């Protein structure tokens, strides 16, 4: 009966959180007797402060490297150490490993983009996940020049402080290495990619690394297409033209036999 009476008179629901002390006063209509219930003081802060763990990285940790080793230290936030059940890491598609040390060391990295997935789970079952993406680039850039010249003169220097440089050998395009002198003069070049490799020997016959020069000879004349222009006969004092050309970098225009000047 008491339960039924309470549900009719006091149908409200209370949501409690934090440190509290609650006094309930009940009054029954039939007997007029009052009962006072003083609850014990409780602390429910742990129920309302559960948060998802998060992972942060040191600001000095790079996302672009050129070394085969990469160290990734990190910190776990929003939870105490005692609340952490597990910390795991996964590098690319490799098996998951323990990362409770809050640091991951990767070795023998190859050039390209890499991905590290870090998962933190708390004793209460909350899971935080983050992904770190970085790139390794240990490949030196290759200069690539484009010109319309059918001849070239290339000078490559070499030094040897012990016995001195004895000779150079060159290989042009697909040719085999042969003795050459500096500068290397090339003529009658055809359109397309060109490649010259040069190596040096000292007086004791030690061989240098290969120096490679790559360029492209472009002899194709660009074609410009006019897609919109004024009528051949008009009474307008202004005109607009629309033109385009594949692989064209700059345009020059001439009006009424005037000197050519850059135009867009």
C-alpha cells in the first residue's frame, strides 16, 4: 500500500549525481502520521564523471621523416592511470601490440605513407581511439628540365683529395659507359626524354657514385584554339576573345600588327 500511495503522490523521478544529502518526508492521509527518512551521505561523482580516454602526441613528433627509424611517444588524457585497462598499437596492417609504455618504436621503414592506430580501453569499458599518419621520404629529388634545344653542353665536376681524378665515363640514354671529357657536348638531340650518366675514377681506380642528369626536349609546336570571337563586321568598339591551348604555359597576343605582349 505504501508503494502504491508513494507512486500516486510522488510520481517524480530524481537523478542524483555528485556529493549529496537527501531528506524525504512522507505523510499518509489516513493516519496523519509523519515519517522522516534521512539518507546516508553518498558520493556518486564517479558515476557522472566517466569520460572517454583520448590520446595526444608530443608537438615535436614529426609527420615527415627520412630515417628508417621512427619513435612515436604519446600521452593518455581524461583518465587516471589506475583506470586504464589496456593500450594497444597497430602499425599499418601488422598485428596489434601492447603499448602500455606509451611509446612505439618502428624500425626498417620503407619510403611511403604509414599509419599507426592507438586504442585505449578503461576498466569501465570506455574506448578511445586515434590514428597517426606519417610519411617517410629518403629519395633524393631528380632535377627535370624541359627545353626545345637540340644540343646541350653539360659540365660535371669531381674531386679526390688523395690521389686525384683520373678520368670520366659517360653513358647517354641507353648507351654503355665510355670515356668522356668535360664538358660533354651533345648535338642532334631528338624530341623526348634525355638521360646522361657520369661517373669518375681516381688514380687508384676507385669508382665514384653516378651523377645523373635528366631533361626533356620538347619540339612540339603548341596549337591555340579560339572558341569565341567578335563578328567579322561589327559596330562595337570593344571585343572579347576566348582561346585555349593544351600544354600551353603562357600566351602572347598582337593587335593590328603591334608587338606581341603577354595576354590571358
